C-alpha cells in the first residue's frame, strides 16, 4: 500500500502539519521533530513527490549524486578538491535539503562499473540520480542509463544516446573566447590542449577552431601545447622557454593550465599580458588570486545544477517523459591577463 502523509505522521507521533512543514523546509517544527520525521521517511522508503499548486513542479525527497572515479581521468582520487565538485554538492544540498530532502553521494569505479552499480544498496533503493559524467564514454553512459531508474547526466553529452543531459555549451564558450582574442588584434596565437581527452575539451577545440577560421588565423603546430588539465605545478614546454618567435596570446582549455602558464612565465620574467597574453576557461576561484587576474570563460555551475534538478523532478513525475538534452551558455570574463 502506498504511504501517505497521514501514515508518516502517525508513525512519527506528530501532526500532519508537522510533516508538511518538515517536507517543505518551513519553520514551525523543532530540529528533534524534523529528524524524527525523516527517520521514519527513510525507514519506510517514502518518496514525497508532491504538487502544491496545479501545474507546479514536484519535489524529490532525495537525490543520489553518482561520481564515477577514474584514476587516469579528471575524476581521480583528488576529484573532491575540484571547484566544479564543491559548487555542485553545495548547490544540490541547498536545494534538495531546503525542503527536507537529502543528497547521497555514491562513488563508483569506472573499471568495474556494472558490478559496482549492481552491488550498491543506495542505488538499488534510489529513485532519482544525477551522474557527474565528465570522464564517461558513450558505452558507460548507456550502462548507467539502463541500470538506474531515473537519471540525469551532467557535464557530458552524446547526440545519439536517448538520455537526459545537462551540459556546458563548450563550443560557444571557446568560440566566444577565440573571437575576443582575435578582436584584440592578436594574430600569433597559441593553444594549450589537455592531454586527457574528454567531450568538454573536444568541443572547446572545435569552437576555438571555428573562431580562428572566421578570423583567417592559422595556429602553427609548434604553438599547440599539451598539458595536464588538473595540475598547477610543472615546468614550461620548451617553446615557451625561448625568447624569440613566441605567441602573442595563448588560450588554454581550462584555468588550471592557464594559471600554471601564468605563474611559470612570470617566474621567467615574461610580462603578462605585455609579452604574452593568457586566457583560460572555467572561472575558478584562484583566477582572482593571481597577478594579473586571469581573463577566462565563466561556467554557470549553479544554473547547470538547477536545470538538472528541475529536469529530474519532471522525469520522475511524468511517466511519459522523453529524454531531454540541455546546453547552458557561458560568459566571457574580461580581466587583466588578456
């Protein structure tokens, strides 16, 4: 028999109004009563998907945030230190916890994905999941989409997979960056590419390449540099150690690589942006902690998370829901490094 709010109230020994207040994150119940209510909800597996007004979006009691760890990828052992992850978790917690729900973080190993999914009790019980899909390929996306009940993938995208995606418009962001660099009058342009290939970086390359094509600018092979996308330390590539025939401006596929370049070039006495201008992508916190501050492309993480939550709520509520793919645009952030 499907549980109702009255049943939860009786089991917790509280009023129906107290349950309603707790579920909607409203004042009027003590913290002790709130915990008692959610203890019953968890034990009984109650999912308070409710509509307050006609046509309004229903709210989920809990969401599983699924992290796929890859020792050689972006989501390696130190993934929790990445700015994207911190904002993702805090935004999810604020919005789900705001009406009494909870976010459960589930870690899976990319090497044995099927077994991890099958043996994970949280995922077996979960009715709604958001997967941080940064490192995943199409086959892995399909495995998760088939085995999880209701799932939205963020930070990745595959055109030919019938699944729900919310991702950055990486093409638009890098295209915008390329147009801006060309508009500043730079013609000798370098490009710093990630040595770890994921969808995001491939789309950034395509967008930047399109901007260069429209500006009739060709990037010579020696101006294309490969770096680790998550390391802030390391020596400069040989091409940047010499004093002649240098690029006038360099675009980096993420801010970690841009900050690494900015720091090492400054250490060598290169003036930024007078000698070489540097631009990144992501707009992480550290960008404003260096001199000069880094020009970059802002990724609207909070908006991405909110879109994923809304999409997931609609998906769970509507049995006739069809998969939806959503791109969120980026914003150019002009600072002193370019």
